[in-house]
C-alpha cells in the first residue's frame, strides 16, 4: 500500500493476473515464476489451461501446490480459443483490475505495482504497456525481424484504439459494461475488444515506462504460423462484423499488393542496418502479407461451407 497525503495508507486494489496457456509447459513456468514474486500487496494469478495434452497441467498443479494462496488455475476445455480461456479467467477471477499476460512472457517484480499506479493515477480504464521482444546475443534473421516489427503498442492505441492482450490492464467495470472477448475469433480479438471499449467511452492509456518481455519467434515456421492465424482472424472478423468497415474484403486486390516501403524506412530510421538486411526484411514482410491473405481466403471458404451446412 502507498501513503496518501495525510500519512495514512491507501488500500491497494485487488488485482487478478490472467494467463491463457495451451501446450506450453516451459513457457508457463517462466511466466508464473515471474508473477509469484510480485511486490503488489493484494493480487492473485489465474492461469487458464485451454485443454492442453502435454505437461502443462502438471506445471500448473505444481505452482498451485506451492503457492496455494496465490495461484488459482482454471480450465477452458469447451472452446479451443485463447479468448475463451481469457473469458474463463475473467469470470472466475475476483480482482477489481484484470491484468493480461501470455504464457512464455515474463515481467519484473514491480510490474503489477507499475501498471496499477499508472492506471489509477491517470484514471484510465484500459491500459497497454511496452512489449520488449527479447533474443539472445546473436539473433538470427527471423528474430531481428520480430524485434523490428512486433508490438508497436503505442501506435496501436493512438491509431487503432487497442492494446495486445499480452500487455493489458482493464478495470472490472469495463467488462461489466461492454462484455467479454469475442471467443469466436482466433486472432484480432484484442483489437475488436479494445475498439468496443473505445466506442463505449472508456479512457484508454499507454504506459511506455512499464515493460513486459516476449521471446522473439526464431524461425520461418513460427512466423508463418502467426501469419496464418492473423489471416484466419481477419476472415472471422469479416464474417461476424461485416459492418465494422475497418478491413478489406478477403478477395480485395489490396491484400496482394506489396507493403509500403515507407513503413520499413520509418522502422529503421537512424538504425545501423545493412541494405541486404533491409531488402530481406521487406521481402519477408511481403511474403507474410501473402500468407495472411491465404489464411484469410481459406478461412472464409471454411466459414461459408459451415454456414451452408447449418442451413
């Protein structure tokens, strides 16, 4: 607790940290290890297992036994979706403020305090923070791309009114008014939720001096998997939110055009990056855009097929 102006102590708000996980025992061990040593006075950790079939449940049980008054695992087995898992966490948590973190990430021991202080002192209802993509001392091409292009949270908040769910704080009353995450979406549910929060008139903010740490994806397969997931999520948003007006039809030609080179120039302005690396990053960006488009078109076909079968 912190003192107020009269020297008395102000009650710290009760915080719930919600962490969805699926088949990632080492990742969730890293995340929980950083969360059980937080300095905040009053918090709980709610990892939600999304029907894992490996050693993940055993890791959760281990932490639950060792930190029985702090770690309260839950399960979401009906729906395979990180957003469904987060919703299960929200529904079972007791906090006044919800913090969201992804399995395989980690934070400093003051992360909860820092997020809560920024939220409370600015009267924010919804708060994103900085995400630092971490590599070893000799990052490969894929990791350097991830470091350069992933998680521009401040830009997301300023221009698109959302923060990713790997670095997010939300007051309980926000969920009570606007509802939960849309668990039908495989990707983009953080954006849809954030924009719903913005339309409802809640105050959004960014904590640039508060950081979460995310390991860089280190292979083509990992980047490709992410791109396909983003593409599928776009098709789902087009299906479920046809009037949203903030995305193109899956077959729109713009989805196959090369990305703007000015974006690349902005990202690397002032950086000592070789021309071959810049060309490589640009080509990779284009290939990933086409991969996302493929994922969007394929998911659109599947959604239409399912729709016909249901009628």
